[in-house]
C-alpha cells in the first residue's frame, strides 16, 4: 500500500482594486472586456455591509468575501424593461382573454386588456425603481465603506500585468495581485 503525499493547495491569481466612483469602475470593466478578459473573470462585492463590518480594504484580500458577477448598466436596463413588460403583458393577455371568453365585445375585451396591462405596467415600474434604488444605495454604501471592489481573475502573468495597468489607469486604488485559494 502506497501513501500519497497530500496535494498542495491550489490557487489562482487575481488582481483587485478599489474604486471611489461607479463610473470609474464601469470604464475599467469596459476596458477589461475589450482587452482579453471574459465577463466570468470579473466579480464585485455582493452587498455592502455583508461581511460583518469589514472595510473594503480588509475585504480585498479576504477569500470569503461575498462576491457577485458584474452586470453592465445595459443588461440591468434590459432587466428593468423586462420587469415592466412582463408585468404589463401577462395581466393584459389574461384580462382580455377572460373578458372575451365571458362574451364581451372586442372593444370591451380590449379595454379590459388595456386596463389590466396598465396596472401591471405600474407594478412592474415600481419594482424596477425599487431594484434600481437598492443598487444605487448599495453602491453608495460600498463607497462609504472604502470603495467598490473589483476582482479580476488572471490566467497568465501577461494578463495580470494588463489588469493591474487597466485598474490603475481607471482611477482604482489599493490595486494589487494576490493568490486566491480554490
């Protein structure tokens, strides 16, 4: 019987930086995405205050820091539009269909569809506004707690140098690379 030596812990390299403003972070993300990095290699702090009172500087090197994927502003706008549209179309189709099945005239069924769709659109809009406000509040809170963190996983020393340069050029501070256990 042979005894194998314990496997050495595996790590990956990543670059991290803190941003004082969301527009600066977005510029860095845009440049990273056009410079050979995949969206799945980028992550942000999941929620402000989610890490039991630690500052952003303390969380930068914490492998247990809660992370989330980065979603560009356009994708979030699309999601908000889908909320509004979904909440409008489902009640409109249901209301119009029920009215037509009950024998209402075409004009009456269209009126019911418009009314129920309008109510649904208002509800969808309220939800979209609530989500946008929550995101803005979270971004502001992260800034107060020391900055908005951006982690970039790197696959090679050349990509690590590129990520460091991009973050520094786009107004990040506390920019550095470290090993992350996997």
